[in-house]
C-alpha cells in the first residue's frame, strides 16, 4: 500500500496550511474533562449504535468481507474512576500513532482484536486489514426537505493529520462513513483531501466552528460528495436510561438498539478499489 501512502502525501501537499492543522513537534498538553453531560452520553450511545449497525451490515452482505471494531470502546465518562488514566492514554496514542478508525475491514474472517489494548500492540493485526472506516452518526434524517445534498460528512480539521499519521503507520485505506436516519454514505479520505485543496466557495463545502462540535473547526462536505452504500434502512429502537455518577450527579441518556441496514456490496467494492 505504499502507493496509497504516497498518494495521500501528494494530496496533502496541495492543501493550504490554513486548512490543515499540522502535527505538533511535542505532545500537546491536554486538559482532562472533570464532568460529563447528558448530550455527550447521548452522542456516544448513538455513535456506538452506528458503528455496530455498519459492522453488522458488512457482515450480512455475505460478500467475503467482514468488519471488526477497532476504535477505543471504554464506557467510562468524565468524573468516573479511571477516566483520567483512559483520557491521557488515548491522547498519548493519538500523538504517537494517529487516530484509529472505528472499524477495520478484512477479507474473510477477521482476527480477534481487543480494542482496549495499546495501538502499538495492534499494528500487526491492523496492517492486515483492507480498509479502515471512521463511522459518524447524526441526529438528522433524510426527508423531502433534508436531502443528501443538505446533509454532510463532518471531519474535523485537527483530525486530518491524525488520520494521515495512522495511514503512515499502517498503510491501510481510510474512509469516512456517515450514518443518518434513513441511509448510510461513505467517502474516501483521499476525496476529502482533494476537496480541501480547493477553495470552499469553489468546491461547495464549508469550514465552521459550532458549539455542537466543541467549537473545533469542522469541514462540512455534502453527502453527495461521497457514495450511498445502503439500499435499505430500519430505524433503531430507543429507550431511556440513567447513569449515576460519584458525588450524586445523575445523567440521563438514550439507548439505541436493533435497527438494520442492508449495504450495497457493489458500491462498497468500487469504493475500496479507489
């Protein structure tokens, strides 16, 4: 996959510096959050469900492809015992290896991966994969008003170099996958880099800072920049739960279960070939 890494590097050189946050020379200081909020819990639950939805969809295609969870999956939140150690460990690995994709795709049966292990230990297994999927969830649904050209992939500017670094260490193709209620879309990371080399007003994307994304510079790419990989979508079942934290704080969340997506194996094969 050296050709793929070289292609990523070549595309990266064409992007103006203001659109890419370069990797710092030394590990940046990170501020460990001291408490979690309900919206964080809801977003995490939805994200976990979206990852599992796509994973099950890939396995159910019966196309010879299989998927395994690879992103860190600890369930602790800020304020709980062990969160500080987890948070610092996550950022240490992020600096040294880059950002793990949520899922790894393999031909045939995937290896057993303990995603809680340090990423350095998992390099040999990850290198055997054929693609990494960064799965994103959204609280939007496709409707007559909310069409795919009005809904977006949302990679963060600060993650561009983190993804590049992961690719450099693993030589594996990378894709962003967006789950909205009603459909699933995917876009190659190389297409994101190609788009970023052009001015937003010319290419039809925006870069914004919003509270829902912690005011981090986020790229908004219409879903039509990618490919629809789903042909059928069944919404999840939803239930409420409470989470008791130390000190008497209580968070309330929404759990997502079941649901189903039928994926288009032909489109996915075409994307993997890019």
